[in-house]
């Protein structure tokens, strides 16, 4: 198991249930891997804030590619973190 796949699991152990829901929702968006997820959460401060950030806010994060930005737009519009 790669260390990059262990870190999100380890971090999620210390999150409240709401944060875990948003983390899971972000993780199931196609094209959003551990590195992009880490960039989003680092930039926005939490998985919930990353989920609710406007597209314009996330577009300015270094290292996030255009196809990932499109995936974020589609994913946050079509995935319900509560389900």
C-alpha cells in the first residue's frame, strides 16, 4: 500500500462525520486523486470548504488541471455528500 493512500485514511480517523462525508464525496469524483484532494483541502482548509468553494476559487490552485476542474464542477453538481 502506497503511503499516499494511507494518509487520507489516517487523517479521516480524526475528522467529524460531516467532514468525512465531504471527503468521501470528493474522493469519488473521477479524476480527483490523493494529490489533488490534498491540494484542495490544504487550500480551502477542510473537505467541506473544498466542496462548497466556488469553481473560481478552486481554479486558482496550482497543480489542478483543467480536466480536474471540470470534474469538480460536474461532481459537486451531481453527487450528494449526504448519500
